[in-house]
C-alpha cells in the first residue's frame, strides 16, 4: 500500500506546478483522494478532496480558483494543478486517501517552495 | 466553517503517565472526529476515526471519546515512542479542518 507524490520544487510567485500522486497496493477507484499540506513548522491544512468517481471536488477557500484536483482511475493517479502560486503556499503537500471520513493512507509528501 | 480548538498545545509527561488531549469544535460533529499522530519529518498516521474507532495496528493505549462538540484523546501508560504531535480533525462537513496540534514530550 503506497502513495508516491512527485512534482514539487521551487517556483516563483505567480507560477504554476502540477503535483502527481501514484497509488499502488489498494483499489484506487474505491477511495476518495485528498491533498493536505503543512507549512514549515506549522500544523496540517486540508487543501482539496475529489470523490472516487470524480463526480465531486472540494477546495479550501485559500486555494479555491487557483488549484484544481483531478484523478485518472485508469492510472491510479491523482493530480493537483496549482496556479498563481503565492509564498503562503509553501509547504509539504501530502497525498492522502479519504475513506470512512478520515485520512487513512498518506504519501511521504512533496515540498513546494514559492519564492523569488 | 467548523473551527477546531485543541488543548493543550504542548504537554510533558513521564513514562507510565496518562495524557489527555481535548478538541472542541465550533459546532456539533455527529461523531465525525479523527485523531492523528505525527512524528518529526514523517507523514501523519491515523490513530482513531469516528470518535473512538481505533485503527488496526494502533496500540490499545490510545483511546478516543466524546460527543457533540467536545472530544478527547487519551494515551494511557505513555511510552517514549508516543513522543509526537497529535492532531484532531473534523470530518462532519467541508471544508475539513484540523486542530492546531498538541506536542507530547516524554520526560
């Protein structure tokens, strides 16, 4: 059972990044998927969730209109397209399963740094 | 949005002590409350879902209780490996929100 994030890095303010998360070891299509982030030295912040069938998406107010979550069940992969990035988006981004109203399986995280 | 207030922000305990962490929601959660443990440099780990449902593989020294707006995580007979930061999270409605965290230090 594994979630492997990729796509993080250093980006200038106003720039874009696309995070990917590849799932393995479980039936991906049965799980809603989420992104949760953690700024350096800070607590956890939920970012976005997509339903298992891709029918529903939810976003934190802090990213609404700038971030887009999507999934490809044929590839067992979930994505987070991040546009108009700001310094306050700097964080470790975790890919997480959301089932039974809890975040069950977590990836190792990918660091996103927004800086000029 | 539902606000989650977690207390204390930090606690220091001796091996064998009982540690209690509380989480208060700004509105009722119908039991949809989860607890996570995070060790430095690691991803969080789900300990308890739906107020008191202990996850497989999690020590029975961890217990959850509560209802309405007030919830508690109890660590009985605390051990050195319990040194970590603990977070509550409401799952009653979107946007999902976390408490601010409680850092547990073992003396």
